């Protein structure tokens, strides 16, 4: 490993310590994030800042979420389980961006079904995960509101863009006791919601911290100009 490889490994370890200090306690999440090199998901000019706890631009008016938010959303998604390894069969990810959250989720799922509305980001995400030899993430160029497979049932849904209210269709696609982790709100105020599907028509909805995500938009974009 060259000196830059040692440097990135060291600062990634420091990122994990920061996440611990910020309250991320699930060792499974910390272990997964320690294995995903965040610096390959950003441009070369930003790689020196890749392990800071901040969002970074990935082009097309989009960002890679700060490590704390990736960790917290993943922690919420798996909090009702205790097992290690691939604890879910299928998870749906909406707004996959450059693929960083997808790579973290891949440690917990047999399959991640990831949808992104900006075509160049789909290409970038596929390239990033190919470099990491991650083969259980299925990327799709499509509309996050409508373009998932309605015939499937998912063990969880994670959304990295904020609708004004969560789509009811997402509840319908969940298995019982599975969760949706999603930011909800507008450009001025968003909160992280965790919705658990219970037996029958019942749900349990919990609202957590203030967050700041790009808005969830309908349709698709070949170049990101309408994002």
C-alpha cells in the first residue's frame, strides 16, 4: 500500500472514532463504514476532505451525505435486528447518488435495489462499486417516486432525498416490521422520519433530528440540469 493508502486508512479510522463520539453505537454500522473508502466517491480535489463529517459535492447540484447521517440512517434501518452479516434479503434505496450509502448498505443486504434519477450519477455509482468489487447493488436510472418494482416486498427502504411527505406506496412495498428511513420537509425545514410497518394497516412513525437533504424530485434527468 502506498503512503496515500495509509493516510486514507488512518483518517477513516479517525472518522469512525468521531462517529462513536457523536453517538453511533451499533458496531455493525461502524464496521461496515470502516470498510468503505469514502474518498473514492468524490473528485480528486476533495479527497483530502473525504473523511470529515460533512457533505461534499458530487456534481449535478447533488451531495454525498455526511458520514454521521449515513451512519444514523443505517443504524435506524437495522435497529430492530441483532444479527451480523446479510440480515436483509432486499432493501430499496432511493436517491443513490454516487453510491456511497449503497456500498454501506451492501454489507447488510443480499440485494440493494438503488434508484437514481440523474443518469450520470448512475454511471458514476456503478463505476465506484465496480472498483470496490461490490456486486450485490442493482442500480436503476429512474424516478424514485414511481420506478421501483411494485411486485416486490422489501425489508427496508432508505431515501436520501426529501419529499414534502413520504409516498404511501412505500408503506405498501414493505414487509411486516420493516422500516422506511426518510427525510421529510421542504428546503427550510426537514426532519428524519422512521416509519415501521406493523400488522394489518398499522404503522409506527418516529421523528428524529433536523436534517438537510436535496429535495426529492419526480421524473428523470439525463444531465442533472433540472435537479
